[in-house]
């Protein structure tokens, strides 16, 4: 059975990528299971989707624990533990990263022994959640790496999955998917089918007996705001609101009141401060600020400027 | 007939479409919403001739469903989790009215704490209300069972609403190959709704009871409902046989996989049962005498078939994806009641709780359940009930609790 996982941000089309690959497998005569996985996250949050394909009916279900192929549409997710990009990756797993950095840089950085291939295809865009055609591109590259999907099946899958969006959209996606298919042709068939888990020789689950604990500890009560400090929802952000204090008129309440996440605090003298660890980048404050003192800056650009600043001054941003 | 990739939600919508549901009261909730969105789109584009109405709550939605079904039209609705519970008062009421319709429930764990992912506590909460329950393990079953459910609900010998249950995420958002049967065949199979005695009309009053009853007449009506639900078992077998002849797919009230010659048996409901099936394949390859028994009907509870399939087994592991607080797994409890006193009943009936809130059950855990069961059979006594929960998972909770503790301190609540 082939087990494939796509990682990206909400909005980048990972569900579409899994459906294109699923349909292409189905077209090639395989039994298929494809599914996206996300909860209450919004655009920009790390999400993943997966595909299983086999010649026999598939009884396995749920999250893929041991992937044969992992595709990462957005390389900024690789170092984010919450995105789970590297979960279950072994020496047999092929890793395909959409990145302008070279494969050996990633090999060294991640210290993993399995093959890594980069796909330097996406032109940089302002809002990364809009990364154009990346879903179809990833599916195209995946089809080549798997090696059992004929080009015609890939084409037909894209036409099936995106047909409802009109012929212009289908054409642009086809163009990108086929370019990626060609680009990774030297690695044709690199990803291979993983084996079924063994009932004879398996890692025994280390089950725990839950102790009885008092309700003070074991009740999931939430009586206060700011109860999820360690959940860094700032990682979801693809655009960053930045306050121009020379234009801020210290109204003290508009941006902080409209912020749906309580991520803007106002100091005693009426100066707003954005908590970037938790600001999800919804840009409601940008729209609400009466003197237009808040600008939307692409997050990757803001981060690049920060690290440059850190490099020149030696101070953390 | 075509074989295509469909989600469980897509399959449920196809079931309603092929059954020609006339009226669809609706209210959105994750992970069900895709069903009513799909139906709304078909109605909007003229591909389906039906009336979809959005209500202000699930309570009103089920009231509207029951009210419409009482006039003799074919009704479909769908909900999930908190929505099913919000409708609970009316689930009992419309079942008491003996109005036949089909409600798809996309299983999702209940609050608090809140989750979006699958477990069966929602549908178990509706266990005693008078709705019959069909539990699906694949997307194909969702489509097929929606058709079967209409036949069962509308049969004069039954006349009860039916819940078709599928697991959130594991089926609702998962695409797999599904055969969409030929519409002419499905139309012939489901047939037109023959309302017979169901003909509630405005300005045409009719009564079969008084509004408030004493215990004895109340008991009569409630027990008749119970008898009708029990009667559904044999009616189901007739419908299932007809379905098998027409479409070539078979859904026995209890499915058995390699169970006949097995010494040990897993018992499970819903989509996780396919994972148990995969584990049985692996265990058999490693020389184990093990199988799977998977109830398809939960209400009526198919006792005779379960007694027969489990007779002579040495050990049974019931894996419940639900938890009755202060008791344990519901399926384990019901199975114990069904097997008690039978001379061939398995001596070891072990209880495992797993998959709460969508928590995965790994292949290795199925292998370990088999090992624990085998050891229990050797020792001659059932193990204590076991929650499938690892030390690493407990460690994760400890980390979160430590963070919460620090936060409490920062918030000035140091107790």
C-alpha cells in the first residue's frame, strides 16, 4: 500500500492535492482513500491531507503514521513542531519540499537519512495562503515520484477535480502540475509501497492506567482568557499587521476591541501592542483602524527583515 | 451505475437523492454540514426535486421532520453530536408519534471538553428513544443503508424513524470508491412512500389517544413502540435479502469476518471496525485464530445472531468507542446481557475503551488487545477494563497541565 501525506497551510490547496492524487490513482486502477485533516483552524494554519492507494480494498483508516512519501507545500512549516511534517518519517520515506533551498541543505538541517527532493517552483507571493497552483503542482510531482501513475491519469484527475472552476483554471493547473511532473522525472518511482504492520513482531503499546485525580486537576474548566499561551497561533499568520505609531491617534479601543483573539493590548497611555505569538493575521484590525495606522505586511517578508536586523545589530528582534 | 470517489457525507446525500426525499429540514453542524450543502446545491440546480428548509435549531428540525413525516411525505435530515443532543426531547417525541423518516448522524464526541472528532457517545445517547440505528463502516454502506433505512422505517410492521450513523472525519470527510447504483433500480427498490394510515392534515382532526395518559395506557403505547423496534429485526432481514438480490451487496444485521472458525473475536461498531478487519488479516497471517464480529444494527439489538456467532468462542474483546460514565462501554454491557446464561457463551468477555474523540487505534494496539485476550483466556478470567491510552499521551497531558498551572499563577489564582 502507498501511504502519502501532504502538508501545507489552510488555503494552499492540500485537500485538492490529495484529491487530485487520489483520483489519479483511481484512474490508474487502484483502490483509494483520500482525506483532509483539520479541525477549527482557519486559513494559514498548518493542515495536512493524506492518500492511501493499493491494489486491494483498503481497511486501514485515519492518520498515516508511517508515510512512504511526504510532500511539503510550504517550507516554513518544516521547523514548526505543531505541523507534524516529520511525524513517522523513516529512512524509507521520500521527502519532497517546495523550497528554493537545496536538498542537501535540508538533509543537513533536518539530519535525516532518507531521500529529500526540493521543488523550487512557487513564485513568492504576498499572502502565502494564496500560493498559486501549489496543490496541483505537488500532486503532479507526487505522481511522478510514485511512478505508477501515467501522465494521462494525472491530466484526467486534474480535469475531474478542478473542472467546476472553468477551463482557464484547469489549464493553468495542468501546466504547473505537468511542469512539476517533468521536473522530478529523474526520481521516477523513488517512493515505494510500505509494508503492512507485523502482528508477529510489533512495538507493544505502552498503555498507562489513568489514576483518579481531583476535579481541581482533572476538570477541563476555562474560567479566564489567555488560557492557551503555549498554543502559538501566530504560526498561522501569512500576513502581519504592523502599527505605524506616528499615525496611531491613541483612540485606545478600536483595534483591541475588534481583535477576535484578544491579541492586542493597550498600555496606560493608550498605545496598542500586538501579541505576535498569538495574532492569527486575520487583518480585522487593519480594516477597522480609523486613521489607517495598521498595515498588512507579508509574514515571510517581515520575518526576513527581522532576521536581517538581528544579524546586523546582534540583538534579537 | 458508476463507481466513483465519494466522501461519507457525499454518500449520505446520494442516499437521500436516490430515495427521492421530499422534504429536508436542516441545520448545519460540523462534520455533517457537507450533506445538507450537497443536497441544497442539487435542489438549486434542479438535479433533485425536494424542499429544503433551514430551521433555527435541531430541536425544531426534528419537530419539522416528524410533523412532515406525519403528513405522509418522505423526509430526510442530518445532524451530529451536540445537534443530536439538542434535539433529544423531540427524538423521543417523534418516535412516539411512530413517524417514519431517516436521520443521518455523523458521529462526533460530546462536550465538555469540546471536540470535532468522532466517537459514539452522541448516537449512544439516542439509544433508548425509539429510533432504530444502522451503523456504517464504509462510505458505500452509508449510501446503501440510507436506502435500506427508508424501507425499514416505512414498513407497516415497523413504522419508526431510523438513524443511519457514520463516523466524523473517518468517513464523513474521507473519500473512497463508492458505487452509485442505477437510479431506476434504487427507485424500484425503495418504492413510493405508501403512507397508508399516516395522513395528518390541517383542519382534519383525528386522535388515537388523549393528551395526558395514566401509567397503564402510557405503558401500552411505549411497549408497542418497543415491540415494533424488535419486530424490525426480521423485517430488516427481508429487506436486506432483497437488497442483496438487487445490488449484490450484503449487510447482515451482524457482520462476521473470519469469525466462524476463530477462538478469539474482536467486537466493534462503525468505521474503526475496518481497522480491526485489517488487524485480523495480519494476526491470521501470524497464525492467530481470530476474527471480527461487527454489529450493523444496534437498535433493534440483534441478540439471537450475536449469541449464535459468539457461541463456543474462548475469548471476546469488545472495543467500545463510547463511555457510559460510571459503568463503562455500552456495547460491552449490552453484549454481556445478551450472552448471560447461554451455555455456550464465551467465558472471557473483555472490555476496551478506545477511539474517544477521534483518538486513533493503531494496528499495534489491536495486536496487543489480541495478546491480552489470549492471556486472559489462559488465566481463565477477564482482564480489568482498559482505556487505550499510552504513557506518552499521559506525559503530554502532564505537560499541558504544567502550563495551565503556570498560567493560573500568572492570572493570580495560585490555588
